[in-house]
C-alpha cells in the first residue's frame, strides 16, 4: 500500500513538473519565445503570455493561429498549455470589437538539438557550407532543406566576430545568406566568425551553428584565360576576384592530366603536380588528353578552387 501511494505521489510530481518548467522558456526575439523540451519525453508545459503593458485595463481575448480558443481565453496575462511540439501564434484582441492588439509566437526546440530540417552537406562542412572568393570581407553560406521539410523557413540569423556584429542578407529562396565582414584583408585573423541560423517548420525550431576563420573558407575562383601556347605549354591568369598584389596574396596551382573523356576529379590521372607558376608544359606521349588546373592560397592551404580545363584531341585544343 505504501509503495502504491509513493508511486502515485511521484506521478503527480512528474505531471506538475511537466506543466511548470518556466525555466525552459526563453525569449529569442521580439514576439517570439522558445520552449525547450527533451526528446522522447512527454511534455505538457504552461507558457505565460502577456498582451502588453498598455492593455492591462482593457478586456482582451486570445486566438491561436487565427482561431478563437475554446473555451474562450480572456485576460491581459494568461497561460496556455503547450503539448509536445504544438506551439503556435497566440494573438490578443480587444473584446469590444476584436481588433488585433499584439501576438506571441511559441516555438518548440529540443534540448538535444536533434535536427530534421536540414541535410548534412558533408562530415567536414556539417549542415552549413561557407565560402569566399577573397579576403575583402564578403562571404556566402548555404544550406539544403530536407525534401520532407521543403517549406521550412529562416526565423533569425546571427553573425559576429569577437562580439562585433556582421550584417547578413538572406537569399530570396531562403537557402543561404550573403554576409559582409568588415575587416582589413592583410590583417591576421585573431578570432573566428560565428554564424547561427534558426529555422522553423510549423512550431518546431532548430538551431544550426558554424564557426570559422575567413582563411578557412576562401576559395579562389576559376582560373581565366586558360589556353595552349606554342608547343605544349598551358598558361592562365589569376582570377579577377582575387586580391592584389599577387606577391602578398599568392596562389599555388594544381595541374592534372587525365585520359580523354575523363573529368578533372578522376583519380585515374596521367600526371599530377602542384606548381607555383601559372604556366605548365605537358610532356606526355598521348595526343588525346584533358589538361586541368585549379588554384589554392599558398600561404593558408585553404580550399581548392574549381577546376578549369582544356581538351586536347590530336592537335585540336578546346578550352
């Protein structure tokens, strides 16, 4: 009998706790609060809402996602029950004429930050891929929504370096951001850039973070003016987007000769070298091959740029 009573008391305490975890509620931005719950644990939490300080005297009633609640919920300060991941947009209206006054969106986020909205791009990149063409400041970050969450949207973006805010603009399709880091290109980076992206699908909120140095994401553009000079010497120019002077922002080049019809990323290459000059003489016997070249910042060893190539077919060169 004592054991039974003990179990009943424990169950009651658990139920009360599940409905009073106000410490797991935080304000993310104006009119948006986030309720954090644990994955796999049944959740019933009362979230306090306030219509506003200016409406303490006037009688108001509440709607959820545009629909009036049943039973009718009235009062400037109320509490609404959020079960599982079912948040919503709670708006308050004047009881006299139904005029909109204010609203609060309740988002639900898993404490363990289990993610279902974005696809992981790679083990190295994680969910967000960032790149820049040079060190002048602009950089771009992108992500891919899962097919089942194609309608997910971006709620908030935060970017900063050492507490200095970096302005970002969301792409029109919501799949990336263009940011402008205002730094001196020749100055050594002391602090990483931090990017945080909040995405939501219905009431589910997910937080994605990425930290990096600019030197880790600078990827030189495709090498222009690639052509074959007299004999078998190929030459090319620095990308127009690359910074000058080239003596300070130096590049090194990976050259590769692959079999005719093969892509530049083929592992079955005939020749492969890393050189410092922007010319290379191919010394192979075959008259049919593909010459490939790409660039990398030689001082930082950052990511390689995209391949440019020429196809050689018995004296006919196509670049």
